[in-house]
């Protein structure tokens, strides 16, 4: 057998760059341990709301363990591990007097900028996303990645008996479905300001968000443009939850209270594999196409094309209405070519694990898919640093160009 020297590879530079330690054995060990333990550790402190308890200043481990009903020594070890990767800062005082352990030491921790992102009420909070990584169904799916690799099929269904969105439809999985929706909301809030720097949504009269979840993204657009109308379209259960949570004047206000927001947006229940609402000049499909195989994605796009054509026709025959071509905006991550580090490569594996044939597509793959469904590409706007993850592909029905 030929012995493989891990330092002698085709691309020595990229291996060196991506390993945390100079010792290859330790480096691989650290990658293994970090992947599983840091992820679970972040989930646990988010679930226990430890960042919230530190928001008004550092606390001792004993205090934190008391509040969260955990074992002080085990909690200390978890916080110490997380502090080693920049989440929390240990401010332990030796010989401080109170709450001493055998070395006369008070173990204390403080928030760091990274830990602050796990606060429950903060801009850019990732707490809800961290909770997703602790769901039993999610973890059963990730630990069965081998099944996905062997078969190409999603391990979520293999491990949980149903496809992701079918699973969330079940009454008994309501709590998990809420965690998923909250995670999507928290992602939306974290990048919405970047999207507004990339694209001008004020040009449109009516915005339709297809598979728009609970409508947090749509609400931010409507909020910025007080004369715009909105249509939020998703599965019945999601729309019911959205309505109860956000879309009535009595519900939790979406950002600053704006009563007109509720009257400007129609909530539509449905199935994008059957039909998509008409009437919008801006048709957004955000973080949806990556959830599906080419065949299913094409069905969504063709239904969207049909809705857009019907909208064009209606506008054509409506007296006094200027003919405006509805636009389609696909907003999702485009997979770059090559092996450079890119966050989307993790999202892509999550799609393999969680969805039926979903994946991140390269620019060429996305263009090919859109063209095959009867769309022409007008523009592709990529995030400026190419690190943040969403691009905007603007498309129109083929025969409407020119
Ligand atoms: C990954 S989430 C993206 C949500 C939102 N667009 C965002 O960017 O946060 C996919 C969305 O598609 C919705 N969805 C899945 N299957 C659907 C269907 N057959 N018809 C309508 N919506 C569906 C889900 O309920 C979910 O809200």
C-alpha cells in the first residue's frame, strides 16, 4: 500500500490554509471535534439562554448554573471550550473570595461579539438558527449523512420517515416547524440590509413572495415602500402561523408598528407545485429553488411563468393600466467554481441531507434551468465581497424581452 503524505497533495497551499494546526494529525482531529462539539455547544448555550443572562454583565459559573439548573463543573467546561473559539470570554478571578472552588477561584464569563449574536432580542441574532442545529430530526438526518452519500437521497427522510416540509406539516411536529420558521426569519433579518444595497425594490407596485415563509423579508420591503402592495404565498400551515404571529394589527408588530402593513399585504395559502398567485410585477423566489431537484424546481418556475403571463395579459386589457412586464427575482446563493473556502459549500451539504434533490447551483446551472423553463436572464447581482451568500438573479419571460 502506498502511504499517503497529507502534506503532499495537489494543492498544498489550500490544505495548509484550511487546517487549524501545523500538525496534520492534530489538525484533522481538531476539525472533527470542532464540527460536532462546537455546533452542539452553541446550540446548548442558546437553548439555555446563557447569552441573555450575561447581557447585563459577566456572571460566575455558579450563578449561571443555578439559573439554568445545570451542573456547574460541566457548564464551566462547556463555556471554556466555547471561549476557546471566541464565543464567551473567561474573566475568572483567582482568589476573589466568594463562590470559591478549591483553588480559591471564581470562574466567570462575559459576552464576546460572537456570543452577543446569540442573544434572543438583538439585530442579527442567530439564536434561532442555533436552535435548529439541536432539533432531534435535524440531528438524526445529519448523523445519517452516509446514507445520502451512498444513495444520493436525502437522509432526513431516511431518518425521520418523511420529507422535510411534509414532516413539518404534521401536527405532532409543530414545535419543530416553528423552530425552522424562526431560523428562516433570523437568517432573513441578518442579511436584509445587504440585499437592499444590492437591489432597488421601490420600482415595483406589488411584490409576491413565493414560499415566503412567515413574511419577514416581504415585510421589510413593504415597510421601506409605503405605497407598495404585497402577497405572501406559502403552505397553509405556514400562512396560518404567519398570520397569528405577525400579520394582524393585534399580533407582534413587524419592526416599528405600521398598521398599514397588514392591510397592504394579502396572505395566500397554497402549493407552488399546483398554482402560483397572479397580479404581482415582482415575483420573488428566495431560498426555495435550492431546496429542490431540477424537475421540481422547473415545475415551480413554470407555474411562476404561467402566473406572470396571466398578470401581463390582465394588465394589457385593463383600461388605463400601462403594460409592465412582471419580473422574477431568484434570490439565493450561487455556488462558485473551484475549491476556495465558501460558506455555501456547507449549505449545499445541508441541502443534500435535508431536501429531495436540493442543492446549490452554479451560475451556469441556474441560467440553464431558468432558460429551460422559458425565462431570459436580465441581470445577476452578486454580493460585493462574494462571501456573504445571496445573489439576485433577475429574469423575465423569454418572449417579453426587447
Ligand atoms: C427554505 S424556506 C425559505 C423561506 C423564505 N423564502 C426565506 O427565504 O426565508 C422554503 C419555504 O418554502 C415553503 N414551501 C415548501 N413547499 C411548498 C409548497 N409546496 N408550496 C408553497 N410553499 C412551500 C416552506 O414552507 C418554506 O417557507
